[in-house]
C-alpha cells in the first residue's frame, strides 16, 4: 500500500495553522496581543537569571578595564623582566618597546615571541573593548573632559585600572621570583637604584642626570603625544583608523618608547606605574620605591593626567570638528555663564 507523503504534510500544516489561530484567539480574548506576550516572556526570563549574571552586568565595564590593564602589565612587565634578568641575552630595549606597544593595542579591542613590550599594548586594547579600552586613568579623564564620558565612572575606572596593574605585577613577580633572587645576589634581597636592582622591572625610575623639571616634562610630552594620536586614530571626521585603531596605537606606543623612552621609562599611565610600585613596596623593595629619583613616584602619576588633557585639548582645538566643549560657544561654558547666542549669529557646534 503506497502512502502519499505530500498529503500527510498538508494535513500537518493545516493542524499547525489551526493551533496558531487558537493561540491568537486565546490571547485576544485575554486582551493580550502577541507582541505583549513575547515581551512578558523576555521580562520573566531576565528576572530568573542568576545573581552573578546581574552583578556581572553592572560590573562588566570595570571588569573589562581590570583585565585589559592586567593583560597590558603582564606582557609589558614580563618583557622587561626577560630583558633585565637575561642581562641582554633575551632581548634589548627594542624588545621592551615591542612588548608594550603590542599589549596596548590588543587590550584596546577587548578590553609570543620574545618581542612583547609594544606587542603588549595591542593585547590590552583587545581585552578592554567592552568598556572602551581606556586602560589609563589619564585617558579616562581626558574623555570625561572632551568626549562626554560620564564623570561618575572616572573613579570606578581608575580603581579597576589600578587593581589590574597591581594584580599583573604580582603575577610577574611570582613568576620571576627565583630569577630575581639570583640577579639581586641572594634570596630575599630587594634593592632600588643599583646595577643589580630589579625594581625597574615593575615601575619606572628616571635617569640620574634628570632634574625634576626634566622628569616631569618627559612624562608630560609622552602623554600628550599619546592622547593627541589616540584622538586622531578615533576621529572619523578626519581619516580615522576604524578597525585598524589597535594597529595604529601599536605604532604610537612603539614610537613613544623608541624616541622618548630612555629618560624616565615612559610610564605615560598612572595606573601602570603606581599599581606595580605599591606591589613592589609590599613584597620587600621597601620605602626606596617612593624616595628614589628624589621622590620621583608622583611624577608618572600627575604628569600623564596633565599631558593627556593637554594632548586632547590640542587635537580638539586645531583639528577636531565633532562634538567637543572646545567646539561649543564659549568653550562649553555657555550654560554655566548664562550667555545665549544672539539670533542670526552663526555659532560653531
């Protein structure tokens, strides 16, 4: 006996259609449309999620900054450790620049080789993409001033960035502890400022010939270049870099390190320097991490804030045509001053 399959499929199709009509009729009788029913299901589904899901939803951006900076410092300090502890056999200054630049650019998007301090920035950018990948309290401040980033997020981002740097430097220290013991001349010996010192693996220290003005200016100019170039890479009204922004940032960081890095070690990031410095003090390097270089520790904390703000100001003043307080009447103080533009007068927006 043969069976006509097309006939059976037709019967099933009619049955499904009748069921759908019955559901729609039932919903209509209850005064609920199909769209409303779907919306209700979605709301119920969200209410049934775990407490961790809700916590993560609130903390996703700080987590992104934390892990972005952690990846940044892991690769950055790791590359310095190989160069210093290997006494040049595992690389040189150029390797350190490669490592930092790579990590910054990679951290920017989320957020292995020996050449890993420029390669490190690239990784950090990728890891921090959820939050915008600031990876730097000074960049966050500049974005609050010039790009309408919420001011209330500034302390949250800064704390997450600082903790990420501390965690990463502690991991690097734990990984290289035995090598540090050998390099320093014995177990538990930790020094700052000597030929056998390893404190410079984690934080930056200035060249001995630099004055306080020279120290500050070096960090200021490096941070200004960073912010100016970062805004240029992100400016779609200019050429912009689009999806190639991490690659562009790679070359920016590499360039700063290669051209302006030898004086102070180009921290250009308060979290990247202060976090590992706190860790260094805690594991035994002592108070000298604060007193070295004529109390240099505050320079890589303060100078990047001023430098990034100045770099953003320069870019918006001379090049940027988008939404910025620089391009608003009276540099954004119109409402505060209570001044209104006269009718018929063109205003720059």
